[in-house]
C-alpha cells in the first residue's frame, strides 16, 4: 500500500475511513439529528460525483458517507463541502454525531426530537469536540417507547414520554382506550376504565383518544435518560436514571454523565463497563453530587486515565 499507516490514522481523525481492499476512503458528512436540507443533499451529491465514486451511503447513525474518495482528493472534498457549511468527522474517542428519530413530526412522538438533537449537537459534538474521552461516546434521541433510535443501547439515550391525567367521572366505559393501549395497561371494570400504573409506560397513545374527555388531549412531556448502553460484540442495556427529566433538563444531565465518564473511566473502557465496575448505585450517587459539576473545568482539562494509574 502506497499510503502510510500514519496517513490513514491522520485522516481517520478527520472522518475518513479506508475502504476495504482499496486505497480509497469513505468520508462521513456530519449532521445534527440526521436531518439534511435539500441544498445540503445536493452539495453532498455533487461532492460524491466530483471527488468520490458517485455513491453515498447512510450510516447507522444517520450520517451521509461519501465513498471512493482517493487519498489525494480528501482535502479538496473537505474544502468543497466547507463552502456549503458541511464538514466531515464523527470518529475517535469523543462525542459522536447525535442521531434522532423523526419524533418531531411522528404521530407517536412525545418530544421535539430534532430540536433536542440540535441542542445536544451544538453543546457536545461541537462544543466539546476537543475533549478526549476514554472511548467513543454515543448519544441518541428517541421520541417515544417504540425505541426506533434504540436509546437504551447508546452510551446516553433519551426517550420521550408523556404524563397524562384521567378523570374517571367522565369515563363511560366504552373500552376504546383499553383496545388502543399497546401495553394492556387499561381495563374496564364496573363500567370504568382502570389504569395499571405498573404496566403503563406513558407512551401517549391513549392521550386525546377518549370521545368523552376522560383522558385529555394535552399531556406534559418528559424524558427517560439511559446511561451506559452498548450494542455489538458486547451488549448492555443502559441504566435508566431515577427520575423524570424535562427536555430542557436533558442537556445538563448529559453533561453530568460525560463529566463522570471522563473522570472515572479508563482509556479504552466504554461507559457501561465503567458503571458496572463502580456499581449502578454508586454511579448515580456520584452523578448527582455537587462535587462533579464544581470540578467541571478540571475534569475536562485532565488527561484520560490509564487503568494502572
């Protein structure tokens, strides 16, 4: 191979991955929440024609990946996309691009997933781009318990839910809500709907469906936050943090998790492994301690710890 290992590693840090069996590369074009404008898609297509092999693949994290870029055309491809305010990236031991489902427009969406993903993208992918972590750090935003974005198997996953009220006096026992409920958490007893709080996952499907107003149209959105999920060769379902968080609180919770990981994780160790090492109860106690946020700048500036330190 005429391209050195050093050059391959260097461009990988800029978002270019060597295509197997070739000397060409795929370049990941970064987006917030997996959303591109029509103009951005046109620019990506043009870049693929000019500098790649004309193919664009979508990664599992909703980044457009231009394939077949020769090594000597990487800088030109970067310059071309930069003219359109688009950039390659998304590799390394740091915060990765943040995908989101289409919960902003989906009938099942309980939160504005795209807005939240853009907020987290700006704060963490852009704002902490220079912060080296023990390992890659994946964040995903899902709008409901359908879990299309698989939030529970990301390092940090956000899942939207909806609180609701139920006025039994207005219920006429028609059973429509019971038929709609995917969790079978509603049953009709003595002519009234009865909700099983243990089975109910606050997915929001029943909200506004009652013709008599027993379950009103409006509900208050909240998020469940998972920490330490992984998928692949090693699998771990994320630890669901205690409590319910408003969408406006999520950014601060994510920062606490990131700070904890930077402070407590070892080089090469995923967040979930670090949580298992210290214990879930200890993790959550440390996560919400004032000491963590008070040391924010110190933690972010520190080098990643080696296991034998």
